[in-house]
C-alpha cells in the first residue's frame, strides 16, 4: 500500500515539475531562427519600381539604408515569431506602419513591419513560430506600386544585422550543421537558397 502512495506522490511531483518547467522553458527553440513567412523554397525578396528589399539597399536617394529585408508575401499571410521572446512593442509608427518588435535572448531583437493586423500585445511572451500578425501595406509600404511584403529586421545589441545571415538557408549551411543533422530532409520551414 505504501508503495502505491509513493508512486502516486512521485507522479504528482513529476507533473508539477513539468508544469513548472513548461513556463520557464518557453524560450527553447527548435530552430536557431525561423523564417517569419512560411516558404518551402527560397525566400523571395522584394524588387519593384520603388526599390530592392535586400539589407543595406539605398532608400531616400541614398540618404539612408534599408535596415532589414523585405520578404514578399500576400496580404493577410501569417507572420511568425522567428524566435521565442517577449513583445517589446506592438504598435504603429509613420514608416513601419503597424509593427511588432520582439526581444529574444542573447541581445537579439526582431522587428516585423507594414502589418495589416497585430495579434500580440506589449509584454506578451511568444513562442517560436507563433503568429504575431498579418502581412499588410501600412506605413511607407502603402504605395500601390510597392509589392506587398513583410519588412523584417534583426538587431543584435542594438546594431542592425542582415537577417539572411540568421535564417536557415543553404548558403548558410555551415552555421546550421547541427540542425541539418537533426532535420536532414529540410523539413519545417527550412529554405534551400537565396
Ligand atoms: Zn523594408
């Protein structure tokens, strides 16, 4: 009889431990970085009459540089958190329109701009791959000649980074040896090249 009570007690402890950890381990990600837009192949980068969407592209006749990448996507496409973290901002401004800013571990911040809808609130914890908003054309993407896209930024300790170096792409294969070993078929939102 005593044994049964002990076993039940142990199971209870394990369950409690699981619930306790579940909340604290929210930041453990499956991928180092996930593309915020689902693509099974290459990530299409915007290129239209008003400019190119690569990192460092010229804006305002060269007076400023593009600090992120513009990933082409249809309006309404879900925008997913590249990594788990805490929502720093979920608001709008003049240039970015509706945008979400997420703070991750290791001094990283990701920003998702020109959204049509914001689906998270400031201070909210988000898991990797959780939908934080929908693609739109707000802010300075309103012009009808600008193709719908997600403006995506990565910053490390405040400095803008080229997001392409963080996403899982075959050109970055060496950075992702472990992931390649774990997911050899390139499943789960991995990308072939860009
Ligand atoms: Zn942009």
